[in-house]
């Protein structure tokens, strides 16, 4: 039997229920967001150990910049007067008033998993539940206070386990495509935010460019993307700003590069709709196809001539627009379909119960 072509997947015959698609999509996004936040906080806490003599103003700027990168600075200052390592990490880790905190994301992930418990594997559900029990127990705060690095490592490992179990135990159907779609949209968004954080917000003074502070910050950018070892294998030379930006923007093989993420978004969108390459059936496919083409034919010199911040500022709104179109196209409940969806779900539950 011939292996199915990845370039031209078969068209789906029975569309997935919109509420199921929505839960799977956000399950993937929330796990990816929690993992990225854990890595961001862990790396930045370790980065400060290299610069122990920073003054209070510099430290405050460092932590406020992280809040800007996640879009939570305004909400933070509604609850806290000062941005420091304790208040920011607490806010981004455990604060449920922050919808992007690690705890908020994983609570939302569990709720989405609970709503579609019959659609995911037992191993996936157990991993979600175990992480939920850990985060809502008093021991989680104890682990965090005693060793924040161990705490964030546990979050990252749980996310990797969940994604690995998804690959190992979840059928390669439309549900799998929606999980991956959410995962790569979130990942692309975080790669853009990470590069913009360094280049636009943490840009050092002219005297610091190429110095120890600048190099340490670019190394931290790579570590935040789990890209340091991969970068060193690809570029044997020292860590240089334009090479870091080139790697995280244009690498075809690194799984967190913007080019790779957009390629995966385009691929899974077409798998869901069955659209062959070179065509589009909805606006999301047209926009992602255009972004992929632009990245394929853009050089890092053109990016820096234009300005990295300006280049990223053009892509991020399009990515957000794609997310909105995905929701409208695949996940919006239409009144005419609601009764049919409920009946279909009841029939599926009855069949499962009778089969058990």
C-alpha cells in the first residue's frame, strides 16, 4: 500500500463537531503557552544570576519587559505596584486573575480535555490530570519556592509528555490536526514575541552592542526557544544577533522557527479542509500561504534593512487574524447545526455505552 502524500491529504468526509474542534485546538494552545511561559521565566531567572550587580531600575525594566512580551503589563499593575522577580514570577505562574499564567492555562487545558474526554486517549487524560493535581496542591508552591528551576522543569516535561503521548496514542484524524494547529499558532506567536522582546524592548545601548550583556541576552533568547544547541550545530561561530534572528525566523528544520511553524499551520489547515497545494478554500489558508511564500523568499539582510521590529509587527497581526478566521470557519456554533450536533453527540455516547 502506498503511503499517503503529506502534500495532498484526502478530504474529510464527516466534519468534526465545532465544539470538539474548539476544545482540541485550545488544548494544544494552552499546553504550548504554559510550556513557553515556564521556559521564559526559568531562563530569565537564571540570566539574572549572571548579572548580580544590576541596579533596581534595570531589574524593574527587565521584569516589565517580560510582562510586555506576554501582553499582561497593564493587568499586572492593576494588582501590583512594583515589578520584581517575586511579583512577576508569582503573577505569571500562579495568579488565576492572569489568564496567561501557567496555572490559568493548565486549568483551562484540563477543562477542555474534560469536555472531550471521550475523544482523547486515556494516557493524555491522565497526564493532564496529574499535572492539574500537582498545580492545585500545596506542594506545588513548596517546590516553586525551594527550586523554581525544578518547578518549571516539571511543567516543561509534562508538556513534552503530553505532546509525545498525543503523537503516540491519538489517531491521525481531524482531531489531531486541530491540536497541532493550536500548538503551532501558539508557538509562532511566542517566537515572534521572543525576538521582539530582545530587539525592540531589551535593545542595549550603542556601547553594549556586541558586548557581554548583549551576547548573554541573545543566548537567553535561544535558550527560551530551546534553540541554543541547535544553533551551535548550525552556526559553529559565536552567537551573533543577525544569525540568531535568521535561525529563529528562517530555519526549515528547527521546530520553533517562524518559518517551520507557519509551514505547519498551512499544512494542517489544508489537511482539515482537504485543500491541495497552490489553492485555498478559506481566508486563513490564503493568508498563511502568503506568509509562507514571503518567508521562503526573504533574506535576513532584507529583514534588518527594514527593521526586525517592523518586520515582526507586520506578521503578528496576520497571525492573530488567522486565529480569528479559524474560529469563525471551523468552531463557531451555527444555530441551524446545534440540535443536530447535540443529537449526534448523544448517539455517539449511547453507542459507546452499549459497546462497553
